[in-house]
């Protein structure tokens, strides 16, 4: 049943996660598929959103509901939208490849064998971005504005999250990795000093390099506003007593520590004006 131009109620072909309440949705569950963001929403959240909308949007003089200008209308596509689209694209290609190669048993093979890790990683990344995005949006009550999944002009790259506080802009890259992030420094006396980001024993320094490039992009958009980069690991194995660190001016930390740092920011930046400037140049990916 089609419920709107961009929303369709359907039985899910693959398991997914409601982008609103984060509940796991099994394959063949009835849910709402949003074409523009390529995400799914459970029916319970749809009922709740309809009820809230009916109460919060009084009719205008012509009897039509007047929508409020909210953070969501500025943000556009939701957090993790581009990663989830890539996951769906790869899953569809896998489905087609297997069914064409094994016409008789392709469906059975797809049901029995899980997708490759290279495909699963895109869904994992999307879930991490969605989780962090929802929590960042709740900081609006503290005067913090957020933008999610923003494309870098002229490239296929994207910025996971932007948080605008009264002190400046935070460029946030979300990673849903297992293991403990650590800061390793090698050399420094007779050899050149080299910093490495290690996660579960693997060199992940390129993640820091990526955030640094994103910070440079944002600075070119708002050159008069301080810009800070952060690499936020979700579900990582952090020690009980702190464990966050700074590597090449990029803060490496976990969600709750990130929220605390954002709330501590204080300054005289025009949050709304800065957010609109970013939105005009860095469009939804």
C-alpha cells in the first residue's frame, strides 16, 4: 500500500533497522520504506509521527496544515542515508548475481548464506551513523544544531555529522568498530616522530587523515568560524577511566564524551546563520 509519494508500506526483503526508534526489523516484516533516504521505519513510529503531526500543526487560514521550520527540514537526508543506499545497492547486485548464476537455487543460497563482510560493513556503518545522529539531534535543546550525511562538493566523499555550537563547528566522523582505540607514538629522537591510531591492534590512522580533510573542507565554507574535528567510536572497548585522546588536533572519543564536550562549548557564534551557510554549500549526500 502506497502511503505517500516518497513512502511505501511493504514487506521487507531484507532485515533492517527502524531509523527512528532503532528497533531491529526482520526480513518480511511489514514496514515503511522511504525512497528518498533509502531507509525503513516501523509502523509504530509512523503512527506516533502522524499523531504528533496532527497535534503540532494547526491549520492555516485556508484550512491547510502549516509545517514548522525544524532542524529536520534543514538537515534533509537523515544520518547514514548514503551508507545505507550503498548497502542496498550492493545487496541488490549480490542478489542479481547469485540468481543469474544459480537460477534454480539462487533464492535458497541467498537465504542460507549471509552477505560478504565487504557488504555488511556498509550496513554496520549506516547503523552507527543513524544511532549517533539521533543522539546529536537531541542536543537541540542545548542550542546545538546538527547536519547529517553531507556531500563534499566535487567528490563522492561525505561528512557524517556536523554539530554547530555557540563556539564553532564540530566535524564528526562516526565509526562502529569493535576493539580499543589507542594512540601509538613511534620515533621522536633519532627517527621521525610518527603517530598512529590503532584499533584492536590494526593501524587505522587513515581515519584521522580523513577527518582532517573534512575539517579543511568545512573551514573553506565558514573561514571565520572555529572548526574542530572528532572521530567518534561507537561500541568500542574504552577503558573505565577516560581513554579519549587527541591525535593531530583530532579528538578521538566515544559518544557520551562527545556530547559532554559539545555542551561545554561556549562562545558568540550565530548558530542558526552558520548552520544555514553550511547547508547551502554542503548538500545532503
